[in-house]
């Protein structure tokens, strides 16, 4: 009986190994990679508010520049925008390019500062495209930047510039 039990135990063990060898299966997969055009941005035009005349002692005056190709400059009541030397207000213009129909996001500072020897002035930036809504239809899109320039009381009559250019950073979503 002991021998018969051993034979059955060995047979069951061998049958178990034999069954598991038939349960093995194989599946395969392929791999692909698609290289797309890198996203790029180029500055086409700088932002220009134009010539600004403010009445003496006029506090809290502003000039607003539209974020558009035909940027209009509007202003508060004690400000005028004389067209001396044909200085036309212009929104900053950037061209974003990359893979057709891809979406992207971008970032830029909320404000920039214009300085010279007088008190600095702050510009609160605006853009014609929402930061999360860019799409490269036909492989490119134009971004226009305007903003609101805050002019201080008795702001010195000088040319004001950004100490450093403002950056616009783009990235595919």
C-alpha cells in the first residue's frame, strides 16, 4: 500500500507539472514614437504706449493698450495721447509655432515695471488668448499683449522702459 500511495503521489505531481506547461501563452506588442515639431515663440513687435501727456497734479491716471493687432490706447480724463513724431501705440506681438492643431499653455508676468530716473510705473499685462486656451491651428498662433499703465501723480517727463524685457514662456499641453 505504501508503494501504491507513493506511485499515486508521484503521478499526481507529474501530472501537475505537465498541466502547467500547457497553460503558458505569449502575447506581443509593438512600439512607436512620433517626433513632432518643437514648440517655439518669437517676438515680432515691442509694446509701445506712445506719447502721453498728463495734467499736473493729476493723481491715479491710466492708459490702457488693447491686446490686439490694431491696438487702441484709451486713457483716463486728465491724459492725452499726442501723436508727435507719429508714435503709434502698439501691442507687443509674439508668434507661437509648432505641431498643427496641438494645444499649448503659456505664462507671462502679471505686471512689469517701466523705469527711468523718475518714479517707476507699473503695467498690468493682458493678452488676447487665455493662458490655457492656445491652439496651433495651421501650426501657429499670434499672441498680442497690451495692458494698463498706471501713471503716478506728477510723473516726471522722461522716456520710460522696462529694465529687462518681459518673458513669455510656451509649452505643449
